C-alpha cells in the first residue's frame, strides 16, 4: 500500500482484474475501518475504488462516477470527511462538494471541475500541487475555510485560481526558498544548475518564477554561465553569498544579496 499509495504501479489494476465483481459497499466498509492516520492505506484505497468506478460501464457521466466514488468512501457523496489522497485525481466533478479535514499530498488535479459551492474546510495541502486541464474560472470561486496550504502548494493555488492565501511576505519567502533550494542540497552548495532546471517543479507553476529569476540576476546572487555540454547554459550561484544562503535556508532570515532579492520582490 505504501509503495502504491500515489495510485501508480500495477497492483491497483491487478486487484481490479481479480476482483471485478467486488461490491462497492464492502470496499467502503474496509476503507472506513482504516485508522485516520493511516495515510498511505487510505490513499491506496481511494485510488483502488476509483479504478473500479472508472471501469464501471453503468456509470456514464463524470457526476455519476464522482458520486459513486465519494459515496462509497464516506456514505455521503456531497460531504467528504477525513479523505486522504496522495498523487493524481482525474476526471471528477467537485461541484457542490464539501471536503472536511481531508489531506492532499503531492496532488495533481487533472480534468476536474468545481464551482462556487465547492468547499475545503479544515483541510491540508502538502507538497507539490498541479492543475492539468482544469478551468481557472471553476476554481477561482472555490471556498477555503481554515484550510492550510503548505508551500509550494500555496504558490501554485494562488497562480492558478487567483485566490490569495496568506501574506505577500510569506509567499515571497516561500518562493525564494524553493528557488534557492535548487542551489542547496543536504546543507551544501550546489554551485550551478541548468537553465532548464529553473522552471521545473513547483517554482515553474508559481507567479514568482520569472520575477525571482530576474531579481537574482540583477543583484548578482547568480549569474548566467556557459556549461560545457549543456545546451542553453546554466546559472552559477555567487560563492560569496553562501553564508547568506545558509542563513535563509535555516531560518528564513534574508541577509546580504538574498535580502536584496527579497526587497525587490516585495516592491514588485
């Protein structure tokens, strides 16, 4: 379960092949017996039940599939409590659905719809967050109530939906930490990166991707550099700013050129 809690691998499809006639009610009973803290197991069963729903020919519409999935998990297809999902959710309709005390980890929402009646109450988002083939207008009206979005998920949510979460100061520091972490591995400086690496991961999905890059180049915190064998070259970190880098990664306190970058972003 831990190995395939994110919904990837071959076990889920294999289980479907050998248990095609399993009853949804029995799957739901097993799921609800799992401890609320058993994140891997609960996520595994979410993806397992979703496989059965996806293959069910009697469920023709996206709404039908969504209601069967959530109804099986929580007995109520409109109020979903203590759900845990690691990985990808695709082809579901979250319209008029309320999520309560749910955990989403490294979430990818693909081809999912929502509306002004979609609510997340006391939920937690951790790790990466990605929206694929989802309409901004659908998610811009979603309600977040006492919900925590840890970086970098907060930055991605803000860019995609236009919903501001937290203060600009926190968002700037979160973005800087993601960007600077490209040069900081296991407490040591990684002197250079490929240019193409800058736009990968959550930073590439955030509103700060270009502005942070520009600020770091303008202050000299990093410089463009030709790297042998690397098409397009790369970026080299200013070695005289290593202590400032370490201080920020340890305590989020900007000093030296790191502070100059911070001030530029705050004024933007």
